[in-house]
């Protein structure tokens, strides 16, 4: 599943880095903290690798 916004993609990238041990899990904030816990490395890779062109910075929540 691709990321729907640039912010979602950035959060997935941070969560992926923590899952791989590149950064400390304690450094994660907000959505990336939850993503790291609830998503697999493969899912995070899919979100983080989404192309940014044409994506909004944030997605409006209903």
C-alpha cells in the first residue's frame, strides 16, 4: 500500500530506520512510533519508497 502523503512517507522512513537499528526507537515521535510497532519491515519499505511527486504534505482526516 503506498503512502498517501509526504508526512506519512517520512514517518514510515523513520520507523523503518528504527526497526533496522539505524536509529534508537526512543527517538521516534508521533505516528512513526506507532508505525514501528504495528507494521512489518516490508510494509514500512512500501510506504517509505512511495514516490513523493504529486503527494500532499498531509492528508485531511475525517
